[in-house]
C-alpha cells in the first residue's frame, strides 16, 4: 500500500471513529464531546510519556550493568563455610585438645595443648577463643595461622568470668558469663572488647548463672541460658546487649541441655539441645528469637529412648557461616563415643565427619579450608 493510500485510510478510520463517538453519545454537546476528546488525548499523552520513561530507565539499567564490572557493583559478599574447630580428648594428658579440620573431616590440625575447651571462631576466621587449663582465668585467643596467643583481660571487679562463648558480628567484643555470686553487680552476662577493655554488664542473676550462647545477626541481642541459685535450669532467653528485661523463648519446664544457643547468621532462628522427656536422649531443637516456631529437627536417630543402647544423643549444635548447614555432636553407645556430624538446615542429609569416638564441641568458622 502506497503512502497516500495509507494516509487516506487513516483519515477514513478517524472520521468513522468520530461518527461512532457522536452516535454513542447523542445527548452530549459539542463542547462536551470536545472536552472528552481532549481529556482522552491528555491521558494517552501521559501514558506515552510514562512508557517512554520506563523504556529509558530500562536502557539506563542495562547500560550501567554492562558498563561497570560486577565486582564494582555494591553487594553483600556471602559467608564462606570454612574450617571447623573442635576438641578431642587426649588419653595421655587426660584433657581436651583443640583441633581444626575441613568440613569433610580431613586435614585435622592441633591448635592448642591439653586443657583447651569450648573453642569458638572469630567472625573473620583468623582467631579462636578457648578456655584454658581450668585455672579460672579469662580465655585465651589464638591466631590459628601464627600460633600467637593472648589473654582477654585483666577483668575488672574480680569477677569469675568465662568469656568467648560468643563473638559480636564485627569481632570487636566477646560475651562473658559469671556465676555463684550474690552481688547483682557481679553476676549475669557481660561483654568485653577482645583486647580486654570496655567491660559492660548485660544481665544480672544473683546466686544463679547466665551462660551466653550467641549474638544476633545485627549484634544488638544475645541469646543465653539461665539457671537459678538452686542449679535449676529456667530456660533460654534473649536480651538486648544494652540491657533490659530478658524474654524467655523456651517453654517452662522444657528439659534443656546446658547450652546457650546458636543464632542463625542469616535470620532469627536459634538452635539448642533438649530432651522431649526424661526417657529420651537429647535432640536438636530450633526456635525463632520471639519464641515462635518451636520444633525438634528431624535428624536421623537423634533423641532416641534411653533404654535403647543404640540410641543417639545429639548436642552442641552450631550453624555454618552461610546458615545452610548445622554441625553438632553425635554420641553413641550410651554416650561413651562422640563424633562430629553435619546436616542440612532442615535436619536432612546426615554426614558424620569424625570417627575417632572422642570429638566434641565443634564450631564452624570462615577460615579457608586446606588447599
């Protein structure tokens, strides 16, 4: 069709549309019809401008994406599942020795001599805090690459403190727990900078004990377990690091293992160990930081009947740095053998990664795996 023919066809179609409009609204005045047409043109013009702006925005985004390398675009780097630190009972010295290993259980390396318990990685994967030698001192912090060691302290007020159960997400502070004292200013949870200064009280529990478990992802809350002066476990609580009233997140009367909880690095899910009743062994449980969604993880064989000599006792759970997996202690033969195992976050995919029968207290860090 020629250009003139297309123009004549367009003119004809326009006239037919006007006539149809006039017939559909015979009671409208000429001004009303004109005003209606004007408003339609304005609306169409606005739609056209909006579409044009959208197209230009999309083009700009595509250009920016292609123009700048991916590495220069702002993003939160994913956490890396690195090496696992744990303890193994040493028959010769009669005490625990700290090791690190890859997540498949290979390349186990000793990082500290006998007496080192409860190792925990710093967030950047360069240091491990331990409780050393059962001498009542504050913990040691070890650089696992160089072997350098320093003590967190000296601590103020003569507190009976055990620090290093938990590191703040920025690695600047560790959480401490005090117990056995009646003075409100000498009990509860405290935090201190990893260089041993800036001691701050978070909770108070005269005569009892608060054991810190972990900092929240944002670093503004701590999960911990509490028992009273009669050595009865009350429950697991969450409290703000600047103080305030702790909120209990486990039901009253729940049979809890003495473990302060592991806070997911990607959300508000908290792991802990508990028994369903007195006739069963420990299992791994999960609860949200507000006390909701309480449930036992369906990990194969965990929490079996105590009467069954082959039942499995599961404890000391901890998240992988990326929040997709869980490491824990798996005890067999009535608790006489213990090994480290890994499962997916939903409890599936059980893999035992040690087979010595004397491994316990694992913590998963970001230190690069062996090359």
